[in-house]
């Protein structure tokens, strides 16, 4: 198995410590360049090739990527409403990825989207739905936009705006 990236190691340490103790770890004393940046971050958990949790921030809400990873890793493990909290006996089976988002940019047509290259944000008023890029089973722009729209509870006839972003995905 290839060595995990430092951001993934941080997410794993965070989840393991939190699940076992209920305590939030502090960011590492020595931050890598990626950890020092400010960006939105998603932490995705899979277990036996099935989604087990995915929570993130579209834009940065903490002082740096390291803090975003820590907070979103805990949320992905314990606060994703689709799943019960991760239990200690599941920890060794977790596959973790960390996506660091570029700043979202508005798009004026579906032609500017590509579900393999870009994630999408669908927004209507204060409701926003996001779908990360390059997800298994999401092969068309229409599928990607539809899923993001439903996540935000935006009706099929409601007007909405579209944004795209790229991610750097770490495993």
C-alpha cells in the first residue's frame, strides 16, 4: 500500500484520536506548505469500497488547511447525517481521502463543466449543493448538476447559479 499523504495522515490521526477519546487534536507544530494555505477542504471516508462519510467546507472557515482537515475529518466520521458515527472497530478499515478545493468560479453554461475535471456548486439563494469531481457513477454534467441541486433542496424549476472548482485529491 502506498504511503499516505501528510494531509491524509492528519485526517486519520484526528479521527482515530477523536473516536477513541472524544478529544480534538491540535495541528502539527511544523506545517507543510499545503497545510499552511487557506482553502475549502473535504474529507471523504470509505469502508470496504462504500462511502462511510464525507463532509467539507466550500470556502475556508479555519485559519489554515490543517485546521480545516481536523474539523472536517471529525465531522465526516461523526456528523454526516447519512451514516451513524464511526466506531472504534471500523478504524482500521477506513480509506481516507482529502480534497483541497480551488476557489469556486461562476460558469454561464453546462459546456464549461466536466464532471471528471471540475466539481460543481449549484446555488439558489442561500441554499448550496456541492458535488466533488471524478466520482464513480457520475459520468455526465447533467448527473453532476442534478445531484448537487437535490443535495441543496433546489426544486427542478427553481432558478440557480452554477460554479465550478478543481480539487487536489490526496490519498
